[in-house]
């Protein structure tokens, strides 16, 4: 296969994302199975590069040759050559991550009917998070300790208390929920004080962390009581709502406004008002466009009419500074891998002079630099999110919704790398999503008119940057779950909602399609409180006062009714992070909090107008 002279190698199935640094890779393993049709390719091999720790750094995975008449899956994308091939005509994959899992097919040049397929499976040691790290409770109240684990294969969770297995102590008082991901104590006693260790284990590794519980009565206040408050009261675990009347900081447990930053309050570093008043001091509603959470330290929020971005200090609960940007900033996105906030501005009300700027060193809160990118003519961009397994993202995409192409960008150098044409499929990209499992990029294509059937999504393979083809019959905007396993697709103009799962071998499976009546405005994922590694979905209905509830594992649906008129045609829904149980959705003149664990309305917070920009801030 030198230079593809003897043959060609193809990656069949879905996408892969450049180099998505795989976290804790010291024991990553890869395995494969093979299918052939009358031709034996040279061996495909994967060189497993590890990111630290002990292990067989640089070891190779030979994909041996055995011929069989079994028919492989259709080959769908060609790997770049010749750089992927060694002198022995083998394919090498360095720095293997979950984006590389899938089918690899090779064939002799000119003999496409003769081919061999290898199925590459990537195994990942567990990575876990516990919540809370420390808590203090009084005797007689309930306490929960939670543990979230990800890995391939799916990890098994066990708990120890002060080194002793708690599974031997199960009772009405002590129970394990959601496949062990929650340890619940019904009524705590002094003897429940201890260090509770969550251990996640699979075939390729183990991870553990400690959640500490202190039981003390209110008369014996200690440092633990002072530093930790139930449900994270303080400056963390709060919703920030950017409304007509300034910034509302809302505590979901108490349904109380913890702090209200009025429009006339001053910006700390410049002494300007948060929202300047009109002529002769006439009050004007604040205008907000987009906001992002930067490492739970700062919130960056765009003020389009003022051509600036405000930086909110979460610890101090004050607006720290303003950063002048191009006219009409409309969309912000935080690139956690490079600590940068990307700012898309329209330039004018006709959106005819769009620009992309990047605020560097965003998590420092001050001394940032504003860089103008060389890109022109774009009207949207997409930066894949990180997660527990993939903690570094190297590439993003920019696109114009009237141009059949997406453009791949290096997030570090801010340089354009290549253009991926979509003309052959007649796709004008409208939105994108990504899953690290198999490395799929999902692209929503524009529907030209309501009378025309919606165009199906396209799939791009992030290893090869090749267009795989349509994502079956699935249409609408794609939304991926935090762990990358589920894809929910829906649109404001369509009554269809599609649910797909990506298997741990990188294969997309359609679970079911639902008819939801009206279109869908927004989607939020909520971890299941009864099943480990499962999710509920909450979706706002277009121009409707109701919220759709969907249990992904079963397809069961329900409606939360009576949430009043939405503030506009598109009603947002915001979740509260990895361990959160609350969701927030605004109405025209109030806010509604939903208890996701109980699938019930928590409360309504009245007298909040125009709260259409919302950010959740977790542990600080």
C-alpha cells in the first residue's frame, strides 16, 4: 500500500476528530475483528501512543490476515495517503483515541470488489467524578453521595466506607441507586461520618475518588460546617439569568434570588454602568445575546447594542470589566482546551460584515488579549465540547449557512486548514454536533421551504474529513448527550424528534422516532436518577407553554404544562451540570425551575422579564 500504489485503505462508518487527546491513556487497549471478501490486504496496524503513566508506550496492534466470504459493511471514506502507510504496506494509527473506533476497509487499486474489513474497538480506563467532595449534615437528615464514571467498556461502581465494602451493609437506611452511582443514607447518624470511596473498574483499568461525610449537630459548628453548605449554597451552584432588569443570580433549591445586579450598578474596572440608561436618564432594558461559563470562575456575556463583552466575576458576584469587540456581538463559545472565548459579531443589522474575534487567557479574568481571526463571510461556527474522556480539542469549524461547505480551523493557530465541500449532497449547513465515540460530526442541512421535505443530516468522519453521507432519514438540529452516547435531533419547523445511540464500537443506531406535534425550540439533557449512564431529555415546544419530557431508555414521554407564554418563539432550557437536578426555562415575565429528578415543577420566580440568556455555575 505504499502511496496507495498497491491498494487503498478506507474507514467505513462514521467520523473522527483530528487528535482529541485521550485522558488517562496509560492502559488504553484496542482490539479488532475482521471480515473479508476474496482478497487479503497487508496487515492494518495501530500504534498505541500513551499519554503518561506505565504501560507499553508505542506498542502496535497487528490486524492479522484471514480470508472469509463474509460481506463487510460498505466502505465509505478513504484514509489520507501516503502518510498513514509504513514501508511494510501497513496502516499505522498513532495516538489512538475513541474517534478512531469503527470499520477499516482496504482493497487493491482497481479491484474494488475485492476487499477486507477490520473492526477497530478502543477500550478506555474509567474516569470518575464524585459529588460532593465534602459535606456536613445534622443527625436525622438524608444524605446522598454521587459518583459518575465513564469508560469503555462501561465501568462497574462499588463503594467503600473507611476502606470497608458498603454492599455488605445494605438496609432501609443505606441504599445504592442508579446502578451504584448514588449512595443514599435515609437518616444519618454520628457513626455515618467517614470517607466514602467510589471505585470504578472495567477490563482495562480502575479509578477512584473520595466523598467525605461529617455528621455534627448545629450546636457544634466546625470548619466543615462553615465551608460546606447543603446543596452548595454560596457562590456556586447557581443560575445566572441576564434579564431586561440586569443580572439575576438564582438559587434553585430555595427558589430565591440570591443577588440582583441592577442595570445602574458599576463595572468594577471602568466604572461604567452595566446597562447605560437612555437620554436624560430614561430607563432602558438591558440587551443580551449570548453567555458562556469559563471554568466556573467567570461568565462572559455579549451586549450587542453596546458592542462589548462583559466579564462577570463569579466569586465576587460582580461585573469585573468590559471588553470592546466588533459591532453587534451575537454568539460566544468557550474553547476550554485553549482557554479562549470566540466571539462572532454581525458588524451591522444586515449581518453583512460578520467577523470572528478570540479573547485569549479567558480564565484569568484580566489581561486578556483580543485577536482578530482572518476568516470572512462566515455566519456561524462550532467548537466540539470536551468531556471526561476527551479533554483536548484541536479543531473547530466555521461555515456560512448559504454556502454548501464547512471549513476546518486549527483552534491553536487560528488558521484555516481545509474546506469540506457539501455540494454533492446539496447541503447548506445550519448547525453541527459532535460525538467522540467514532468521531462523528452531525450537520443539519437547511430546509428551503416549509412545503419541502426537510433535508437529512450529513455525517462527516473526523479522522479523514470525508463526507460519509446522509445520516439515514434523520433531520433537524443535532444535540449530543454529555457522554457522546446519544444524539437527539429536532427542529422548530418539524414535528419529528429522532433519537439515536452510538455504541461503544462507534456504530450509530436509531432507537426510535417520535411525533411531538409542534416543533422543538431547545433541548437539555438530565442524568437519570434511577438508571446509571442513562438520560432524560427536556425539550421546549415551539411557541407553546409546555415542556416535553422524554426518558431516552424507554421512549416514554410526558408534558409539564402551564409554564406560561414563552418570551419569544424560541424558548431555551438550561440544565445544571453533571450532578445537578434542576433545569431552568424562562417565560415572558417569570422563570420556571424544574426538578429533573422528580420530573415536576419546582417553582416559579415572578417579576423577571426577558430572561432569555442563562448560564449555570457549578462548584467554585
